[in-house]
């Protein structure tokens, strides 16, 4: 397992373009966290344009999440307490079971209709109180208790890729 953490460190410390880092990171993070899917939602906090340009899934049975075009964030996100928490610069949220989570934290119906996962990490990529992206590893079919080591990995990843998310958004929207 230490080899995989060495690979993670190498990716997070690389000077590669954000696209290359994200492409290499998501499958490795999926392996480390033993999750079924990881995707990266990136957004411009000034005009609420967002997209999901990077994702990984364990197999083809897992629903694809990919939206390569910048789009105005849908009004349906108002129904998502996880997205509201991210916008309010609250800490990342670790959901062990969508089906039993507090409705103030997770809108079960919204999650079922839009994502289909059972457990997830809603990792907020923010700087100076502004949300630039959400990294979301998730599990399908069963609950998941997120360990202290899972949380430590995610905290490190969040801190390392937030500047890359900002660089990607800035470069791709010509800000």
C-alpha cells in the first residue's frame, strides 16, 4: 500500500498541467479509497458556470458522470444541501449512507435521481471562501464508513488540487 501512497505524493507534487494531474489522480484515488467512482466538478464562482471534465469509474456498470461543456449551474442545485454547504465554505462532508443521512445534510431524493450512489465524500475545493470545485469519490450499493486515513488522504488531496482547480478554471474560461 505504501507504493500507492508514493504514487499519490508524486502526482500531487508534480508540476504537470492540471489536466494531467486530474487524469492521473482520479483512478489512483479510487484505488486508495476503494470507491466505485470519482469525479471532479469545476466551476467559476463569479458566474456559476461549471462542468465535470474529469471522472473515473471502477467498471462500466457504474453510471458515467461527464459533462465537458461549461454550463450555468442548474436551479436544481438549490435542493442540494451538500452543494449549499460547499457554497457556504463549510467543511467537506463525509456521507456514510445516503439512505439514513440527516435530511438537513443530504437530500436523499436529489442524490438518488442525480447520482445514484449510496456513500460519498463531498470534498470542497475552495479558496478565500470561494468554491472552485467539488471532488466526489463515491460508493454504490452499500454504505461506507470513511476512516481516519480516508479523511487524511482527502484533506491532503483537497489542499493540493485546489490551486490546480483554480488554474484550470481560470485558463479555460479566460478569466
